[in-house]
C-alpha cells in the first residue's frame, strides 16, 4: 500500500474520517444505552417514592407539580393516602447550589410536615465528603421526624438547628434547602387541595 503524502488536504481528510467514525460509534452506544438508563432511573425513582412514604402501606396518588418562586423546575408532589385519607406525601425536590451543582432528593413528609425519610436521587458532590449526605443526615445530623415548622433547616454554622457534614457546608446547605423546599411545596399542595 502506498504511503499518503503528508499534505494539509490529506491530514484534514484523515481527521474528518476519524471524527465521523468516532461520532458514529458514540451515537450507536448512546442509542443502545438510552432506554436501559431511562428504565433504571424510572425504577429507582419509583422505589424511592415508596421507600420514603410516611406509611409503607399508603397508596401513592397521581403526581402534582408545584412551581416555586426562584426555581425553574417544578417540585413534584406524590400524595399518600391510607383508607382514603391524606396522610402525607413524597416530594421530588432539588437545589442547584450544591458544591457539585444540582442535588435532587425524594423527601417523605407526614401530614404535619415532619420528615418521614428521604433518598438522594441525583448528586455530583465530592466523593467522600458531600456525597455522604445520604447517610450523614440519617445518622449524625438526623432529620427524620423533624418538622421544618419548628426546626430551622440550615447548618448550625449558619444559625440553624442541623449539624452540617464536616468540610461540606455548601453541600449541607443545598441538601437542607431542598428539604425545606419540599416542605414548602407540600404546604402549598395542602393549601390548594383543601
């Protein structure tokens, strides 16, 4: 096989061919993985909704979106009923001000607004620090059974009532803000569905 001459035209042609092949491969991998990733995310979300319910035997109703001032994306309320009575809700909440950006959480709330449980759906926080929020606020900074009506959901460093994750104050603020917004969205839902 004859060696191609090293000219600008041949270099551009070679790089174009390489880029086309790489783009085609990336597109094929995306097409193959898109549906399984979406299915996994949907299953994880459904599991999180059930895991954080105030009562595991509750029936989850149709989702309702609540818009909040200053937030582009709506908060999603999944009302929980037992024997036909509202007993609380699961709220898909978020805050965009984490150290790594957006933190998305599923928060379970009892009828009085106290936290039944939570599950982090999406985060890009630093591994070993902010990424340990899931366990931290369950163990050391326990927020379960606390009510944002009577507990200031911000780090003690900021005058709040919740211990922040050591060396992860930004993540702690974002997490606690998302939980506070879940409470506010649930209260809005209750006020509009009386």
